[in-house]
């Protein structure tokens, strides 16, 4: 009989990620008897989550061994899985600075998380911690899986894959946005209720509108997509139950009969390049070179708005209050049985761990792994690509996909070449490479502007950038 796994969650105190991940793990029948270690440097948040884990463990009869600590090395030894969702610096504060600093010099980023100059700072802040976790794993649990949920997902996952021997898998739920868009356009086919003025922007306050449409679409559609994280493309769109190819209907409905103001950047990109980009306008805009021109102001035409940082703060406060109210006994633990009702997206982490540990054969639609063997033949062989795959005791096996259409492939290659350079700059603290990376970013068109942005990043984030000191 296989012994239950040892799981370490780093970033467990997070009200956004930790609450949902912990509840999903503890409620799982397959995880009964597992050892669960929660790690966070925020002691009050960690204390709340550890106490909540103990309450859920008792209420749901999970039979787990629960431990909370601020020192990951105390619990990493002999771990089977290390789940990492961390941020260096206050999440909303540094994200807003990533957006504001380039704006001082006339560079208006549409989003500033995974693409644009802000994403370069985002990578550099988090890379040392991501690698330090992996180095500890090499010493204490060299056979464990590193499950990364931290953005920029391509770059941080690539850093771990390139500079350590640890098995790393990047995880994201962005394909849900592709489902939600296709489900909205084809809603009449299945009587899916779609709110008036529906859109799929990722702002926290939009989640109550987004989630029901996405869930309904998952019931009726099967989308096979590949590319790179937050920039994947649908190869197939089919009826989940009949297997019917719905791509022709989706194209006709969207281009000829649906609202022209629905995800207009996605619509236009879809029409020009022939495949549906799956992330929705809010993330798609990070990777396209024609959305930042200060003269034409395309963000106005496409209704592109920055992240709602205050909305994110409100969401964190709501989730923290939910956790604290359960710990105080004011809210029943059963509230966490259905995470969707609290606008918490269900991550596939538990399914992945059980598939690997107990040799299930799990098909998963969205895996971020090295392009070894040419899973997408016309993308770089060592890059982190996003493909569907099968997970079992053999590990993670990506499915080989056909080549991307060449125009799309070139857009992906540009981002991957830039990301590779950003990884090198962030790992080595190389200012020359950092400047080169900024100049390769399509949002920057002037050398002096790049130098000024780099100077401000290095000055204002100095406490978070030890590799550049």
C-alpha cells in the first residue's frame, strides 16, 4: 500500500491562494492521512490558516498531520510535493509600482504582470526566492515535485528548470477564460445565462459574473489549446458530449452575429490570426506590440484597463474574514466545501498530486513544462510551453501538438526569447542584461527611457533585489 504523501505549501498564509488550496487538499478523499505543512513568513496569517487547517481536518475526518512554520527548511525534508505561491513585497503595492514607474516616462502598460517592463521587475523580485526554495529542495527532498503557481509563470518556472535539478511544473487556470468567452458566444446553444455587458476581465469584482459562465462552458465544451502561459491558442473547440467541431460556428457567431464590444482585442486577433487566443483581453494585451502607442491610444479602443488593485485588496480582506470567522466558530466549515460560491477558483493541484502519487492517469488541459522533444515543434526546445498532457506515476507527459500558425509562433518566440534573457538577468543580477531585456520589450522604444525605468526599478525595489546589489 502506498503511504500518503507529504505536502508542503509555501505561501499558505495567502488569503487569495492559501484558503482555496488548503480546503481542496483537506477535503480530498485521496489525500486522507497525508502530512500537510503550511509555510509563510506572515505569522498572524499563518497562525489563522494553520488553525483553520486543524479545524477542517477534524471536521472532515481527513486524518492528516498538520504543521505550520515560518521556516520552510524545518518541513521540506522528504516532502513529495512542494506547492509554491509566493510574492516578494506586498502584492498589490509592488504591482501598482510596476505599472506606475514606467508611466513616469510615458510607457503606459496595459497590465504589467506577465508582459511589459513591469513584468521584468516582477520576475527579478521573485526569482531569488523561487530558486532558494528549489536549492533547499535539492538538499532536503530532491525527488519532490515543485508545483509553481507564481507569476510571471513562464519565467519563474524556467528559472527553476534551467538552474536546478528539481522537477518543476507551472500551473495556471487561465484556460477558463477561453471557455468563458466561447461559452458566452455560443450561449444560445445550451441556454447558458450570460449577464448583460458580460466580459472576462480578470478584476476581482468581475469574478461573480465570470465564474458561472465559465463553469457552464466547462460542462459543454472541450477546448484543446497550446502556446505559452497567458498567451495560448485554441487548436480545437468541440462539443464535450457529441464531439462536434464547433470552431466554424464559433467563428461565424463571434465575427458576424455577436457584440462587437465583447473582448474586442481578442476578437480582432482571432480574426486576423485564425485561432482563438484563450486568455481574454486583460492578459492578451500583455504580449501584443500594438496596444501601447501613445498617439493612437489603442487601450481606449479596446477598453483595456489596468489591474484593479483596490478590488484585489477587497477580495483579500473578504477571504481573510471568511477564514477568521470559521476559526472563531461563527461560520460553518461546510462553507468551504463549495469554493466556487466564494468566487475561489479551484486549482487542479490535488488531482495532479494524486495522479503522480497513486498512479492515476489524469488528462489535464493546461500544463507549463519544458518543450523537450518539441511538444510545440516551432517553439524553442528548452522553453516553458503550455500544452495539455497526461499525469501518472511516470510524471508529467505533455502531449505533442501541431506547429502553431507561423504568425502566432513568431509572437510566442519573441516573448520566449525576451523571457530567456529576463531569466538570465534576474538570476545573475546582471544590469547589462537587464537593460537589454528592457530594450527588447516591445513597449519601450527609447534607450534613455529604458535606462530611467531600470534606474527607478533598481532604486525603489532595492530591498527586494539582492542579486543586483
